[in-house]
């Protein structure tokens, strides 16, 4: 991969940025009444959060599946179109303000604020990496970014909170913990984090994260009623069924579990493979971090492993990979790239553009392999910092 030098990287980044920008502009320009040429509402998944906000304003229960469907279809209805709501009650605090706005102003506000959180986090990692490419170009070129934008998803917010918290651990432990506590709005990405915090002895971060998580949990219960937690547990069971039996679509899910199901593997085999991958990631993270000080390298390893360790991760969630990619690129530029590191960076960067089409139309799941390669080379680099 030595042919992938600075001039070629810059050229590819400009090409990806132009394609991503053109795609979004074309999607909006060809829409009619907010409906794109495929018949989907712009910001397709955001309708679920916006509907939830309206239900909260009207004192309705967003975890009542039938009521959520009815409320959603009062604004937008098409055959077979429905975006469910499975997020835990703390996320209701983020949805409630959206219910006071019309759909498209709410979507614009949501994307602007969550992208700002994400950019604040990635800027810290980008500055440390000392990359020549400007941050705006990297943001515009990353294929996972337009997927978040076109879906109106939570990935900017969750990735930003985790990336910012991981960076702040050594310098602002209480603020880092607060970021991690807020990130519990998407709990499936939190498996590795407490283990690494325990392994590195970051007790102040743990205390702050636990206090923040408890505070937002109590605040949501006090604001929307304690019953919402019970109702969410029921919704979580429906989410598990939807994921396991392909109601969401295995081609849209980027985990090893979904890859095995897409390739015809049985439910038991797919869960077994996912379990093996998760255990391997946990073991490698603990081996790398046990009784060590928290470093950017360990933070990058945790963030690279987070989407591998859960069976439920989609292509828009790949924006979280920006942080480990920044760290690996910076290390490579300072100390020289090792075998497979350029390949891992290129694969992790480009794969989100191809992962869903290849999986949906050809049954070829590439994203788990790209994530595994990135995790492996970061683990090797972190374990062997010098040649």
C-alpha cells in the first residue's frame, strides 16, 4: 500500500467529498414535498424521534408501538413505512424539544447540533494526528457522514460523546465521565468502556459516568414517569426480535452476527460467532489496558472495538471509526506505517460507502472484515509502539 501517498490520499478525499456533497444536494433538489425520488421522507429515521417528541408534548406513551405507528403516520404515511422507537428513557430528554417544532426545522436543528458535538470531538483527535488534510475535507469525504445526514440519525451525537469522553479522560476525568454517562442513550456501544475504565483504574471517570447516567435516568423518570422504564423493557424485547429475525434487514446491519445471517448461517451459529468475536475483543482490550495508564492509543482501541462487540450496529454508526483512524494515521505519519496499516485505514474509510449496497444486492458483508482489520492493526500498534 505504499502507493497510497499524500497526493493520492488528497485526490481521493476530494473525489469522495465531491460525490458525497453532490449526492446530498441531488437528493434534496429532486425531492417533492420533502419526499425523495425513492418515496422516502428526507431524514428518513428522524421521523421516529420527531414523532416521539410530539407524543411527549401530548403526554402520550412513545413505547406503545401501536400509538407510535398511528402518531407517525398522521404526518407521513406510505405502504410499509414505519420507523420504530427503541431508545431508552434518557433519550426522551433529547426528543422532547423536537416535538415543539415542525418536522424540517427540527431535522435541521438536530443535524446541526449533533454534528457540532461530533466535530468538536473529532477536531481534538485530528489536531493530535497532525494531518495535512483540513478537517472540513475529511468530514465531507467520509462516506459514513452522508449516511447519518440522510437518515437523520443519532450517530453524530453518540460518537461525539464517546470520542470526546475518551479524549478527556486523562485531563478532565469528571467531564469525560459526564460524556460517557450521556452516551448511555445508545447502550449497546458501552460494553468495552467500563471494562477499560476498570482496567486502567480511572475511578473518577467511573464515578462521574455513573452519577451522570443515574441523574439522566432519574430526570427522565421524573419528567415522563417511572412507567417509561418498564415500557422500554418491553420495547427492547421487540427490538431484539426485529434485529434477530431480519425485520430491519441483515444487509443494513454491520455486525458479525448479521454477516453470518446474511450468508445463510443459522441463528445459533450467528450468535455463537458474534459471541466469539465479542469475547475476543474484550480479552484483547483488557490485555492491552490492564493496569496501564489511559492513553489515546487505548482510547482508539476501545472505540475501534465498540462497534464490533455488539450485534446491532448499522452503517451510519461507522462515524465512530474516525477517532481510531485519526490516531492510527497520526502514529503512522510520525513513526512509519507497518504492514497492513494503510490498508486498514483505506478499508475502514471507504467501506461504509459500499457495505450496504454489497450486502443488500449481492449478500456480501464487507464491513465486519474492515472493522476487524482496523481493530487488529490498532491493537498491534498499541502493544508494540516501536519497531
